[in-house]
C-alpha cells in the first residue's frame, strides 16, 4: 500500500499566513530595534569622547546631536538626554516610548531605555 506524502493545500495556506504575519512583525519591529542600537552606540561614544572631558552639558548635547544626525536618529534628541557629570566623566541616560502600528487597530508599544554605563 502506498501512502502519499507532502503538504496539503490547507497546510500550505496556514503556513503561508503564519509566515506572512511573522514577516510583517519583523519588518515593523526590526527598524525600531536597530535605531535603539544606534542610539546606545552614539550615547556611549559621546560619553567616552576625550574631547568633551571639560565641556559643559550643552556641549555634550550638541556633540550627541551631531552624531545622531550622521546616524539618522530621530527618536532621541540631545534635549531628551539625562546628562550628569560624575568624577570628571559624563554619564548619559535616555528613555523613550515607541508605538509601532501593525495593522488596523493593532499596535505594539516599546519602552526603550539605556545609558552610557550599560555593557
């Protein structure tokens, strides 16, 4: 007796719908996570910049804004940063919320936060 093997039409359609939803989710969410990674990189680079050791907080904000312009960061500006000076070194922290619309009335909300000391 021979048995047929393979995927039925129903299985193919269900698999296609699941694959489509996962692809939609990835296309909407991945850019936000990539921007968060860029923000963390720029914040750390700004905090560790040797030219800013004796700078004012306004100078640090301006330095961050210049780096953010290069990386096309729009979610966090220099005014959104919480900057403190500890033992001659700057500590920079940030937090922001990002709402990502998926479809119709369904959205994802992300609360991003980070600082220059995080590894």
